[in-house]
C-alpha cells in the first residue's frame, strides 16, 4: 500500500485513483490520521463479505434441529418490597 501525504494526494488525485484500481488500496495521511482509497471492486468485495441475518440463520449448525421453545408455567416469585 502506497502512503500519500494529503497535500500530495490532492495535487495528484487522478494518480491516486488509478493506483487504487491497478495496485490496490492507497493510504492518505494528515497529522497522524489515515484514510484509505479503494477501488470500487475492492469496496464491493469487502461489503459483500458479511452475510445478511437470514443467510446467517440458514447457515447455522442448528438448522433442522427440534428446539424446545416452551415457556415455564411457574408463577412469578414473591417479592418483599417493604
């Protein structure tokens, strides 16, 4: 990953963008803070890496298992509020 100072990145933005597409992510720093420029393809790959909730549940090792979901019928406990 190439690291750019913010002033240089501003002056050569087109080159930073091209390098992000061809060479991979580019790092831009200013006063110790870093931002990363990614290609659209890399961004979409990273975004799509996490399954949605439904897909996550469907891939559970418990799929097809019979779970006992009955609630306990016992009354609530007595509480002394005095």
